[in-house]
C-alpha cells in the first residue's frame, strides 16, 4: 500500500510538472513574439532615423549595418578610409541622440 501511494504521488508530480512546463512554454512563446515585435519596431525607427540623414552619410551607415568594414565602404564609394570613419562615427552619434530623444 505504501509503495502504491508513493508511485501515485510520483506520477501526480510528473503530471503537475508537465502542466507547468506547458504553461511556461506558452508564456515563453508569447514573450518571444513580443520581443520580435519590439525588435521590428526598433528596426523601423532606425530606418526612419537613417532616412533623415544626408544621403551620402546614410549610405555609409547602411553599408556599415550590412556588415561592410570601413575599407570596403571607402572602396565602394571612392573616398578615404578616414572620411568613412569620421562620417560613420559622427552619424552614429547623431543616431544615438535621436534615439535618446525618441525613446528616452
């Protein structure tokens, strides 16, 4: 009788854990969807902010965000690496200020 009671208790605990795991996994999925929506909204804000920059500077930022390094950007645009660096860091500073105003 003690053995059966113990087994019933263990089975009950396992069923309870499965229910909690299901509830938590649903909650995790909702949180993942929420995070994706927030990320998409930030991306839209970034695109909007980049569109407000001068065209040549926006192009440098877009190349940088696409994964190009400073040397590659300079080669593509036919300008010096130092020009790319100064424009890139200047515009990143402006974008940070923009986000501080919009979000902060």
